[in-house]
C-alpha cells in the first residue's frame, strides 16, 4: 500500500499554512472565471503566494480550470495557462478539451487532472483521457465503493476520490434564480458573492435544505448533507487510491483544519496498523460530528448508496 495524497480546497490564502500543518499534502485553488465551485477566489497574486507557502511546506498546488467554456472565454486561456506554468503550480484541473489543447501548446510540461465531476464513471474513459495527456482522473461523486475500486484496478492514471464535504447535485449555465426573481419583479443581482447569501431550496417532504448560489458559471445546487467516510476508508486505502479530497466549500477555516487533522490521523493509523484504525474509526467519526454545523447532517454519499436525490 502507498499513502494517498490528502487534498483540501482552502477558502483563502491565509488558510493554506494551517491546513498543511493539519495534514493536507495538496491544495486545489482557482478563480471563478476558470474554475467551478471553488472554496474561495484566488486571483493571480493569491496563486503565486499559495504556491510559495505550499511548496515551502512540501505540499502541491493544483489550479482549477474546470469551467464550461464558451467561445468568448477561449482567448483568455493561453495567457492564464502560461501564468500558471510560470508560477510553478503542480497541475491544472480540467474538463474541457480546450484546456488540454492549450496546455499542450503553451505549457507542455504541465500535469493535467481530468475532472468533469459527473462523467468519470468507468476506467475506459479515464484511460482515454490519460492517453490524451491527463495524469489523473477525478471520479464522479455518484459512484459506489465497488465501482471506484474496480476503476482503480484497471486505471492507467492516478485516481482521485472525494471523501468529505458537500457535492454538487445540479448546475446550469443559466441564472435560474436571478431570472425567476426578475420575472417576479424582484432584484437579485449576481455579483460573484452569492455564496454568502445563504440561499437554500427547502424540501418539506424530506425536511431537507439544499444550498444554492449563482456566479459567473451559472446556478449551483448542492447536496443537503455532507459526505463523510472517515470510518470507511479501508477499501480505498487497500485499493491504493492516489488522492483523497476534502471539499472546503462553504466551510470555515477552523472546521476544515479539524477535519483535515482527523483524516490525516485516520490515514496514518491505517497505514501504520490497520487494526489500530479499526479501533479508532468510530471515535474519529464522532469527533467530526462534534464540529459539524448543526444544519448539515453527515452521510456516506453514494459510497454505499445512502444518498438519495
């Protein structure tokens, strides 16, 4: 077995050092123009500072370019990719082939992680993008544990799996809420700060609330519960999954540091002695429950088909 990377998405530059000290070995950042559903907005000077902080602590920095690009955005890609290459980021996370083609031309030594969030559902597709130039595939959140392990067994690329945090249920490039409010004669401007508005969809039948916001990339509706499998890591670790991701979206620094430290402890326990992890995993889960926001229950997502939406 090899120790997997522990990847965390920090809300701000100020959080990076604390998260790495808590046990993260990689971070993913980016800016709204190029990346989807980021924990925070990182402009160019922030990215340069993030690389400096992370590399000084031996951690890697990945930048998200996984947005759905339209023609008017394509001219921005070459300059941004050249900047990321010069800044020394370790990989670019992409979904659109336009990013891959521009990286080949303007930063041919840059590593690429393929992440469409929904379509990485079989090993054949993961290997297809690997042969096109990607070194990693980020698996869809809707897969169960058996499917993830099977994909890893046949994959020719690294495999990344989300193990904690909220997941996206729906995205539209259209401003659905804003358009509806306009139709109702109400004002709801989309200013790129909409994650702070605490908009929710309420399902009274299931007593569930779904965080929703709009930004430059459209409308995003998120899961009503946070995924947490700190007590179910055995199969992923035995399968040598390369990267385990904690998504920091809509979470504060204190929470993320606590969760990161607990996953670090869980991984290290298992790698050193699986029996000690087995003894401690219930306690680790309870420690996460203790810091979990009261309005966000925990479940195992689709790992064991617990999530329904």
